């Protein structure tokens, strides 16, 4: 998706239990975005609760702290850099990626 403003906001959805090559997908994505200088910065957020396509609500409790909660990886950058990062993220699989053009004031 090419942006008219020259910048894209990108949000990547996946679960905290997702893995890529026996490594946490969250750790792998953050490390690769950083180490390969794919974007200027990124934020990884853990949800308090959530549900997906199977309509099962997941939430962390004292008795069940690891509930496969949704994770959101978010970043923005120039459209060109963001598109390279998106292609890299999509290649890992197990994610949903959305993006939209933004203007930076």
C-alpha cells in the first residue's frame, strides 16, 4: 500500500504463544526490526484480554498468567521502509498486518 503522505502506520496482531523457529515470535520480530534497521522504532503491547476467530476469550489471571493473550506490534515510518518491514513480517507467517497512511506534523 503506497501512502500519499509518504508515511505508513503499521499494526501487527499475533499471540504471545506464537513461535518462529523455536523462538518467541514477538522477540524475533522486535529483534529483526531493530537489528536489520527496518524501522526507526517499534512498540510491542500485551493485551489484558482478547478473543479471535474462535470466539474464545483469553485473559490473564493470577491462577492462569500465561493465557496466550493477543500482542500488538506497532510502528510507523516512511512508506518505503514500512513496506520492506511489512514484507519481512508477512514472511514469518502467523500474523495479521494492517497499515494506513498517516501525516506527521
